[in-house]
């Protein structure tokens, strides 16, 4: 993926098993939790391009969130803040080669940022 591509969509859920059943039945999504990510099952659409995760619903995470691939989270956050955004989640490591963060645009929309490569083993 390239800088600016939407790379991932997280959907907050209260019951992971019920959500897996619902989304796989409704859309035909393949849903599985890779080893080490048991509480974060990943979904993939039939086109094998679109995908994301079913993440536990919690305070501060109540609506779906899209993630945008960026060349540098640090640079993107600086540009976003300069343009009027705020940071709701500072940069955090996913794996030794990938990171994520969340900004809030001037209209209050949360946008996830993703940098790097994540090699997650097949479930």
C-alpha cells in the first residue's frame, strides 16, 4: 500500500463470537484470529483487498475507525496538528516493524494512522 491508502477498518464489538457470526453471514467475510491476536480477530472481504479487525468496544472506541497508511506517523501527526487536528492516541508499536496512532480532525472524526509492515501468521 502507498501513503494515503486506506489500509484497515476496525469495527468495535461487544461480543466477538456473535460479531464473527454476524459479519461472516452477512458479507461472506473470512474472519480469524491470528496467533497472538486472539482478542482481535481479523476480517477479510471476498475481494481479498478490504479488511480490518473486530476490536473490543471500549471507552473511546465506540465507532468504526479507518486506518490510513502513511510513510511516517511522526511527520503525519506534525502536519495534522499544524492543520488543526489533535492526537487521541500517540504512536504505539504493533510489531517491531509497524506502528499505529489516532488523530482527530478539526470536525471531530477519528482517523487511524498506520506505518510499516505487519507480518501476522495465518490463523
